[in-house]
C-alpha cells in the first residue's frame, strides 16, 4: 500500500505473482430502457474471465445478429457467436460515399421504425484500439416495417429514403450509395462466394 | 544598529521564521497523513470484514455470515430479500430484489434473511463483497460504508444465476473486532439464464492466435523495471471485410505477431497474415485501422506501433496488401489507439492517434492528472498515401496518457468531434470548429472525466438523436483508497517524486476545474465507468451509477451494439487487469 501511495505501482515488482484486478467477468449491459442497464453476461453466456483488452463487433455469419471478438492479454482471443433465439428483426446498411469519403465514415443514419427513431454513425475505430465492422446495424424489434431513413453524409448531403424501399432489406444488408436512389444487396459478393464454395464441395464429393 | 542587533535581525529572525513555517507545514502534512491513515485503516478493516462475509457466502454457511453482525444489530425497518421477476426473454430472467415482511430487524432476523437467500442456492461458484466507499467516519472505530455483494452460482432449480446488491452498512469496532451493526439494501438484482445466447467458437473456428508481450519492453533501453506494467496493455482487435467478399475478417494487434484471419463464411477462419502480404512478425503493433484512405474501394490498413514506427499498407483489392510506409508521414512512437475520420470533410480519411508516454525518459507526473504524455497526433490525409501532422494547427495535442479515441459529431453540426479517454490524465472532448481547428470543450460540456480512462465510444443510448459517450474506467474495489487521496496527498506525492515545481500549474488547473470538491478528487478518479448522456444542448451528465452500468472492475475495451435487435444500444465492456499465478488480489 505504501508503494501505491508513493506512486511506485508502475514497477513490475509491485505485482509479483499476485493478481491485480484479475479474473474478472466481462459485462453485457442490456439496455432495459428508462435509463436502466442490467448486466446479463452470465445468463447470456458472454462472461469470459480472461484479461480482456480490445473488443470488436461484427456480424460474422450474416444472420443479422451482432457477434463479438475480444483480444485478451497473455491468452487466446474470444469469439462469441450470437445465437439469441428470439432476437428482433434488423437491417444492416453498407454506405458508400461518392462525394464523401468512400467508406462514409462519419455518416449518420436516422431510421424510424416501430415508433422509435434510432441514430447510428459509421466509424472506423473506437473503444480500446478496436474497430467494428463499418456497416451500421439497426435492431427493429418485432417490426418488419421501416417508416423512413435519413442519411446525413459527411459531404453535407441529407438523403431521405422511404421505408417501403428499405423493407425488402429487413434481416439483410443494404448497400446504399451517396445520392443514389438505387439500393442493392450488399452481400452479392458473398452470395457468389457461397455458390462457388458449394460447387467446390460438390466437386470434391464427386472425386 | 549594533552588531548584536544586526545579527538578531538578519540571522535569528529569519531562522526562527523558517523554523516556524517548517513546523506548521509539518504539522499540517502530518494531519493530512493522519486523516488519510485513519481512512486507510478503516477501509482495510471493512475489507477484512466483507472478506469474512464473502467466505461465508462461498461456504454456504449462515453461521459464518451471521458472525459478521454485531449482537446488538438493530435496524428500525428492514425486510427479507425476495426476488421479483421483472422480465424474461431468450432464456434470461431478471429479478429485482424487494424487501418482504418489513419490520424492525435484530440479529435473529438477519439469520432468517440470510438463510432464506442461501436456501434457494444449490452451489456457489464465486462470491465477492467489495467496499465501494467509506461514506463517513463519525469517530475512530466507527464507519458508514457502501458495499457491493456479487454472487454467482447455481440455484436449486439447476439454473445458473448471478446476484448483484448494493448496501449501506454501519460498522463499529468492539475490542478490535469490526462488526455490522446496521444495514440497508440500496438495490439488488438477480439474473438467471441458460447461457445459450452466445457461444464461444474461438477454437472451433480455427483461431489459434495467442497474444504475446512486446519483447522490446523487456530490453534495458526501455527500463522495464521502472514502468513495468506498461507491457500488460496489449492489444487491440479490428474487424473489416479486407478482401471484399462480403464476410467480415479479424485482425489482432499484438506485441510481436499480429494476425489477420480471413472469415471463410462457414464460422471458420484462416490465418492469412503472410498470404495477404503482411510480415509474419511485427513488433509492438497496438492497433490496426482498416479504412479506404485512397477511395479506391479497397480497405487499406494503418498500424499504430508502441515501440517503433507506425506502418501503412495499401489494399490491392485482391486480398493482398503493399507496404506504403516509406515517406507516408505517419507520426511518432508510443501509439496505443487510433481511429480514422474526415475532420475537414474533404472526402479523404484522416487519422487521430492516441499516444502514451515514453518510459525511457519519464514517468507520469501528478499521478492522475498527467499532462506529460507524448501528445496525441492528428494526421491529415493529403492523398496518395501521404499524411501531414496538423496537430498543432488543429489544437488537439492532448498530453494525457491516452487509451481511447473516438470520433463523433456530438452537436450535429456536420463536423466530427473527437473524444479522448486518458488513463493517466483527465479526458477531453474536442469540438471541431469546421475550419480545421478544434476547441477543448471538456469543462463546458461536462465531459472532463477524471477516471483512469481505458476506452471511449460514441452512440445514441436513449434514441434521442444525440450521441452519448461511454467511457470505461477503473472501479477497483479500492475506491476507499481513492477517497484518501486528496489533492494535498497528490501534492505530497509530487514532492516526494521531485516533480512538484513542474506539477504546480496542474494542481491549479485541477482546483479550477473541480472547485470546492477538490478534496475528494481521488474519489472521482476511481469511481468507475462513465455513461455520459448528451442533452442535445451541449451538455453531458454522467448517469453511470443510476444506470447501473458501473460495477467494480478494471475495464478496458467497451462498445455499444444492439445485441438483441430491440432497437436499443446495449453496452459490452471487457475487464481484467493482471490475472497472476496467485488468484488473490493485491
């Protein structure tokens, strides 16, 4: 304690073989609304005990539910696949800038659905040395209908999109180009890749 | 004037004056130290008592727990802890603690209370009972504390559970034995579930990466003994579709062997580091940022390095990268974090680098309001993979020891602002003025968080259209010690470190920013994570405590995401500092 007080806790010897806030359980704070959060990491099965550092979010299997990856100090990482059985519907959006930077980093989308207006931004890097997937993700709860969306591009352009034009992309990823009225499936390449993979597999099966 | 008189005026009087000032100063210092010592001793006693309680919980022993209570325990109105179902979804049940059968409580009632709670438990996996704060020391041997009980186990129904409860407890010492003489539940909750929401697929997915310490920290040049703990900070993680196949890949920063894993699209990943044209070994890569710096539709990769130069790789669009570091102008060493954003909306992505401190030449001064870091860097993208350091012109040289940077337009004016979380040093919000300069608006906006900032994220938590901020900090369970660490104590520490003269202006700054509260500065430093809610009118309020998004722990990365697709941003926060051979905390 004296070392702590005198600011000597930078040194390696201070720690020795002890733990120092070690073996802690990761937290998943579920937003219960009304300004309340509940840590449900244990019941949800996302409570790794390793010394976590960076954490990034992405939809790794394209099922519309966000997964997690954690880089742990002095250990192997943790990849948590999200298997929630009764998660709501969602829409993912990959924005492509033309006048704005091509990654559309800094773009904000306001999406109205199910009585809520949600705001999400495109960002490349946040948290601790971490970067989530660039496409933004909106949970829609039980609602499969989108009222409208508004994209505020870094160039200053505000683009309004009717909900009916987004509805076909519920539970999928829409590709939206700056200023363009055309919305396409962002995972076209992925679909092609999947077909190729299944063909390869079929080929292997034959030989 | 006689010689005798002269000697009197010019020698004895000054000597006596100096002596008196010295004695007064010493008395004052002693008093500061004595108060701190009393708090420290009280804190230690409380921690010991809570530790005995915790052992009782882990042993499922009502007797051991009840032994922590005074025979004359008395509470005017208390009840039995009951759990009321609040919500149920996807196999997760949330119960709020309510008090049943409220009446005056005595020790026998406490026994009943504890028996009923433990009666629902089949087994305990782990318990913690942490001292949150020492609220009052009415006199030596008496204390009012706040404490947090955290229990995880399996219920009689075979379902895993976790309980968190916050108490206020009145303690007193009789013949050296500290006991609880009164207690009040502030709030408590229990969550249960089948643990099926998330599956750890790391091994099955073929990810064999294991993080390494940066070997450079252990070389004599980097004085590992002086600032040894710096080497436990590794490392970041990034996700991007680097090869444009529609699947999101993973990059792990590392001390010596950063790795790029390609997502095969079937829940498996393959290490493609070398295949993608990245070196098999790279020392001190703290962070990787994938962004399209030349707007050609391919992800490029910026690598921030701690003990060497930063690197830049151009994405070739065929799943490979080419090193374009040479002459790119990527800023200095000691980078911990980085994020890309277009601060001048010229359509080209710039980079803001968070940096730490060079342990070869210094240690953090003032311990917690540190300004002697390397200074963060803003790199302007000039095109053609060339960057210019515009930090000074932009006014964003933040000198704390940075562990988190985030871009976000908090005031919806169309320009991206920057939030900086500092480990040693207070946090800072830089407002983008739209003319290539930024203003430090931390104090005005209420975002000058004092904790040991470990990460920061922007996101709209309450769907009001304004970006809020979540900052991870340290809430170490030793908060009581932070309380002991007053501004005066910090000054004493600075004196002992021999840095008091250079630190004095900073103490003035601390005093100016926290005003009359300065004496509890230490308490603010270790109060834990902050959830800063943006009111849309340029002001943020920290609601982490009422939002219950601030349990004890040593937090690192944190992020906002909607894990259950209900339209509300949830928060994931990872923690854990050093898990040593011995499981017990320092």
